[in-house]
C-alpha cells in the first residue's frame, strides 16, 4: 500500500477550475487521499471538492495590507457593497472606480502596498487538527511568504516550493514602497529556497535559470494530462470548415498574451477584408470577455465566447477547431514575467491533434518549445505580413496540417498524467521522508 504524507498546501490559487494554476494542482494531486490533503488559501474563486475537501480561507486577521491601507480598502469594499445592495450597477454588472483613482494608485503605490501576516490562534488550531507532514507551496505575495515561513517554523514541517512564473524578476518595480518591498521579497524568496527540501519549476528552461540563479537544483513539473480519459478526443479529419475557424481557449492577461491576441484579431479582420474568409473564436471567462471583448471583436467573424464548459466539452472544442492559437506578448515586461512559463493549455492543445499556431517572442519557453519540438507553426517577430501569411498557411496547407497534427500528438505523450503525476507524488513522499 502506498503511503501518503499529510500534505498542507499553502497558496494564493487553490484548486479552482478557472485558472491554469488551479488545473495544474488538480492534475498533479489527483488521487491523493482527501483525508491527507488540506489547503490554506486566499483565492477568491470557488474551490471545488473534487481534489481537496479541507480548506482554510485566509481572512484579514491572517493576511492583509498594513494600516492605513487595510482600513481604506475596508471602507471602499463597504461602499461598493452598499451601492450593490441599493441596486447601483455599473456596465456589465461590475462596479468600477473612476479611472483617475486607479491611475493615481498605480503611480503612487504600484504593486507594492506593504502587507502583514499573522499566524492566528484560529489558524494554528486548524493546522494542529490536521497534523501535516509536509508543506507544498507556490509562494506568493510578501505577506503570503511571511505566513508560509511562520507556519514552517512554528510546526517544523519540511517544505516543497513550486515556481510557476518568474514573478521574482518583475514584482515591486513601481510605487513609493517598491524598493523596500522588493528587498523584502528578495530576502523571503532566497530564504524559502534555502529552507526547502525540494524546489520545483514549471518548465526545464525555468529550472535551468533558477538553478543558476539560486545555486540549487530545481525539478520541472507542469500540468499533466489524463490521456487514458481524454486521449481519444482528438481531431480525426484535418479538412477545414468554411470559413475555417481559429480558436484561442484560456485566460487572458495584459502581461502575458493580450497584445498578441489582439494582433491575431486584427490579422483575421484584414484577411476577411482581403477576401480570405476566416473566423476567430476566443473562449475565455466572463470577466475576460467583459474586460477585453471590445478590443478583440474588431470584425463580425471574431467571437468572444464566455459560456462555461465542462472538461469533456473543452477537449471536444479543441478537437473541433480548425487551428489553435497560442499567443505570447512581445513587450519586455511581459517577456520578463512569462519567460519560463508553460501554459496549462499546451498539453491539451497537443493532445487534440488540431494544428497549432504559436505567435510570440522566441525569448519565452512556450514559443521555443513549439519551434524546437516542431509541434507548432511559429511566427517569432511582430510582423503583420508574416502573421497574416501564417494564418493563411495553417488553414490552407494540408501537408503542413498533417505534420503539425502528428507531431503534436506524439509530443503529448511527454505530458501523460500517469508518468508525470506518479513522479510528482513520489517526489512529495520522498521530500516528507528525508
């Protein structure tokens, strides 16, 4: 019988199905006994009980801004709730602050509002009742890292750290408190890596860079795909529909893919205007649709689809598209942030067998992966002409479509859950037992 240590997951992103992180954690920890898994988090999204049933949601007593910013936020939240109860709704159902207020906060404070963390007696009792053997974490804000260290030191529990993005390189660059908060972040990150029994990264590129940066080994683990369950939901006919439909499925972030996704939308519009009919469907969350829909819907053949779908419908949607789009921004700030990231959608894209078009900076791991493993048609410079030519080619060149589909399905085997998940869970067991 396999022994499972009692695992305490401390995270800003829990097992929610709306984010790549949530899907990654669920895939890696699927099958871990629920009685041996507990999560401490401050994720605003609902946390399903498919993977974990024991949750502690952090409140302001455990994690909050320092005074007076916590008080100001409390006042703003109370006013928003009062307006909502009174029936005052902003467009799209979202209550919005004046733009000058957000702009002023960004200039003065940036992302560097100081936080404080406190291991409360309530949280201490909850952890005592669970009796953890190991902490697993992706770190987080300065306050979150402080809380993780308080828990680790108080209970003397071994630590496993998993880094998903290179936020260490970009956080706390703006605002009055940025120099102080960046120094605090640097100390906390370095201490966490020194204290950890095992350090993980989201991609081989990240692990190589972090190993050199911090002087210790990092092991790559990312989203694992259950190919026994989803492997047969794949494209069987590579002939395109008329007009062909491109699909982007997933989250949209300003500092990750928004600009390049907008480029793709404008390219689709221009191709239609030039007599080459083409559709682009963007399947994303309602919040992303509200925030970015107007920037993307620049032609009637561009659809922003915010309908919720289950896993089965998601994989069938990928297989039904004529081509899948993987956009990555070209600007320096975005590249610095996602340089080593590997989106959760990549294994699912590969599994579908639908030809993949990757558009973005070659300085990012995901675009390098597409080019080097040859599972995607890549455009690695911000060129309108090359972008339009590539979209034409991926929908019209049948030999290319066959090659991309075959290669993607072959590469998907490297992301098989039975291989990745077993190795990940075995590593956690060994980390607890050292």
